[in-house]
C-alpha cells in the first residue's frame, strides 16, 4: 500500500494534533524534500513539531501576559514565526490597559480641523466625521489613525434624561410618568406629601361656669390649622338660655362656641381656623353666666 505526500502530511497532522495551517506547511516540506532514509524523515518531523511547540508556547505566553510583563517588562511579548524569526506584540492585557487611558473628546469635521485643535492632550481621542475614523494623540504630539469608529448604539452614548418631581396630597399613590423618546426621555415623579401631625386642643370645666371667667389658656407650640367641621363642644347640664363662650386669639375675637336654649351640644364657629407658633388662645365664659350650663367639654380638632 502506498500513500501520497499530502496523505502522509495529513495523517501526521491528525496524529500530532496540528492545525490545518500546520498540516499544509508540513505537506509543503514533504513535497520539497527528497528523502533518502526513514531517519531523515523522522528528523524532519521532529524538528517541525519542536518548532511548532515553540511557536505555540510563545502564543500562550502572549495571551496570558500582563500589562507589565514580557522580556522588557513593558507588556510586549515575542511571537515566534516560521523561519525562526520573532515579532513583538502587546499582550491583550497591555492593549486593555492602553485603551483605558484613552479619553474620547468629541467629533471634528476633517483631519484639517483635527490638527487645528488647541490644548489636545496625550491619549485624547477624536472622531473625524468626514471619514468616520478615530484619531489618538500621542505623547509626541502627533495624531495617529486608530481605525474606523464602531456602530453607535440606538440611544447614543448617553441619552439626555430629565426628571421632574411633583407633590401629591398625603396618602395618594406615588406615580411615575415617562414621556419623550429613547434619545431624550423625561420622567415625572409624583410623590405624596407626608401627613401633618394632627394637633387638637381640648379644654373642660367640670363645674357651673361663672360670669366672664377664663376657662382655659393655650399657647400654640407650632403652626396649626383646626378642622372646624370636626370640632365638638358638649355640656352634661344643658343651658337654660342661648349661651356663647368666646374664643380669643392674642386678645382679639377669633371664634365662638354657642349652645341653644335647653341644648347640651354646641356649635363651633371659627372664620379663620389657623394659628401660628406662639399664638395665645383663650376660652372666656359669657357675662352674665347661664343659670344652668355646667360641666362643659370642648375639642378643636386638628386638620389632617
């Protein structure tokens, strides 16, 4: 049984786990060689495999190399080529480190406008729009062509996002509304206000009221608004005739609490039910006093 040189090269390549490119090179060597003995053939194959191993090892060293590794500690590694020569290439880690130092500055129309840029610094990168190519600034002050720019994403490098916030009533459900397109989205956030603490004011007199007496005196510790509709006043002993307790703010008339004749429940009236911190509130019995009204309780309800 005989085989061709190409078949021999292919078989050896498969046996040794060589690449298609190496198999082709091996076939060429066999074609150009005029064998005289099996020993010569064995030597040729051994030398070829050894050279392939050196080259593969150099590839591996380059691939796993660091940014500061290599013979000169500069991130460049020698790659062995066929024929015994080497070329020095930066490792992937070195290239990644170099890319991290680049700063994209913007776009300019042409290489002429690029060269006219003032204040350019080392590692600055500009896009020349006319050719869609990127140029980097070297430490020597020259511009080098870094190659074509990649395809820009559908929303650009950074979309123009705007956010506005509106306040909602206490207890309302928060909302998020988006308007605008992907290039310039606008978000409106609706956030409910916190509920104000209710500050109610309660006074009582567990006896029959005397003419003109001051039932209670209260100083507001903070700004407060009262809910007049929710406020209440009641007496255990009904008034004989219509009777009114006056409410004063800082010495001036502010509101009233009025009982109808023979009534135990009263009506609270305050035109402007807001007080400021430090305001003084007084409750003053009528003159003359009602003959029977007694044991009254008054509550001015704080607004929510």
